C-alpha cells in the first residue's frame, strides 16, 4: 500500500510539472489583449465567488444551528445541496464534543450547511435517515444521504480527536471541499492501523437514499 501511494504521488508530481511547463509556455506567447481578457475573466470569477458566498450566508451557511423540527430540515435541504447534520441527545456527553468541532468547521466551510437535530424530538427524521447510534452525523450531498459518521469509531475511537480529523472524515463524503490528503487521516499517529472503506462508512451500506421533500 505504501509503495502504491508513493507511485501515485510521483505520477501526480510528474503530471503537475508537465502542466506548469505548458502553462508557462502559453503565458510567454500572450499579448496585451490576451492579458486583459485573462484579467477580466478573473474579475468575473471573483464576483461570482463573492455572490455564491453571500447566497450561502443568506441560507444560513457559516454558522452551526439547531433545527426546530423535521419541516425545517426538509426546507433547508431544498436550498443547501451540502448538509452536515448532527443527530444528538442532551443526555449524551459526547454530543457536546461534536458540537465543539462543528462550530469551528461551520465558519470554515461556507459551502456546506452545518446543523444539529434533537433525535428525540424528531423521531420521523431520525428513523428516515436510519440513525441508530448517538452521536451520529448524516452527510448529505445533492439531496442524497451519502455517508454517516457513527460515534467516534472513524475518528480514532477516542474523545480527544482533532477538528482536522473530523474535517477530513466529513470530506470523505464530498460534502465539503478539502485541500489536504484524503488518503491519510490527520491524526494517523493516534491510529493503530489505516482506516479502510468499511470503517469509513461507519458500518452502514450507503444507498444514496433520496430525501423526500414532499414529507
């Protein structure tokens, strides 16, 4: 496995070098009009990104909030394609650990809506998303439940995992953007062995179940 990863890294580095060489050659042939076009494209791209960020904020992104009921969950699911939803109980101390980390990640990842649901007050939704263990985090992308983080097993099976570790784990589902190495957990030194895909799924066989917005 280590040799395979090393070979993949070398291959990626070679491809990156070729791409950079190609870009440098292209830039050397640009004239003033070409540079103006590139500058205008970049400005338009930045404007689009700013508009997207503002839209996310208007939809509640950037903060970690509790949802009142199932109706509110289905409402935000129509507006936010990426959702990180923590199912909790007041009587479960570990839920407060999850809260602490998700508050940090919510401000960092505007591209996803971070929220929490009281499993006891929302039994229909809890059953619908097959939540059996508390705490559990449902990871939803494009109105489909892509993955679950069940308890702390995937996070090193300890209470003192880092925020970066939870961020890495959430990124496995594609619900948030991630610039790090998805193959290597940040807290890998705390783990006795690499996390395999079965463990990453938290024991669930994800079927990409649709969320029924009509309920």
